[in-house]
C-alpha cells in the first residue's frame, strides 16, 4: 500500500513558556534550577515531532443465501493520519546543576512516546463505494479508521519518529538553558542507573 510521507516539526509549548521560566536565572543558584524543573514539569507534555501519512482504507463484506448474493458492500477511501510524538514532562524530567562548575547543568528527560494519533476526517477522499443489500455504516468506517491509525503509528515508529522527537526535545531544552546561562548542557541517558546518576552529578 503506497503512502505519502510528510514530516513536519511542531512548535512546542516550551517556546512560549521557557523564556518566562528562565528569565533572571543564574546558573549558580540551585533553588532556581529546582524551580525551573518544577515549572517545566507543569507543562505536562512536550510535542516535538509529527508525521502526516495519507493512508488507503478498504472495507468489504459479502453475504449470500442458498448461493444467491444478498449483501455486497465495499468502500475504498484515503485519509490523512497525523501521528504526534513527544514526551510527558511530568514523568521524570530532572535538572541538576553541577557542584563544581556553575556553567554546567545535567538534564534527564523522559523517554519519547507516541502522544496522539488522529485521523483527519475532512481529508477523506472516496474512490468507490458499493452498497448492495445495505449501506456501509459509521460503525464499519470507524473500525477501519482505528485499524489504519494503529498501523500508521507502528509505521511512524519504524521510520524513527521517537528518535526525531528526542532529538528535537534535546535541542529545544539545550537552547533555552544556554540562554539561561548554562554553557554546557549534559543529557543523561534515561536508562542510567541510580549509581551512574550519582556519579554523573558528583
């Protein structure tokens, strides 16, 4: 099944909120670093990347009685499906200022995840429909759309949407922390053990 692929970067909530969060923040003040972390977490979700696919969806049903066709329903249409990826910032974002270098800060972000998968019903383009013995109802169409959304989300993950979301989030957070006065932003792996984290923070 052919699909048209069109990646589009989103404008995150951080572009509005973080300038207010970091205004007047000095790298040498741990209390302000903690406040920055809490305010970033209050944003809850950071949408950092989306893919838009155009998917073909087919539904068909045939029934017969004593060899005589009684139901022959089919429909083929295309629809745009938007997959958004990002991270839940309430799920463990951590900012830690370095104890020995006031210009360095350590950042831990949650793992990126699929946040929403939406079918744009206004984009539906019908190619053919056959309704003999009954019409194609909303229930059948909804079931096919849900299946298409699940397939599209899986394909987006295979194409690397989570890696793109993670890279975008790091770039955004690094840029604003640089503006706050931290010239060195170190991102810790989300899989880092507690022992490794203690060593990282000094």
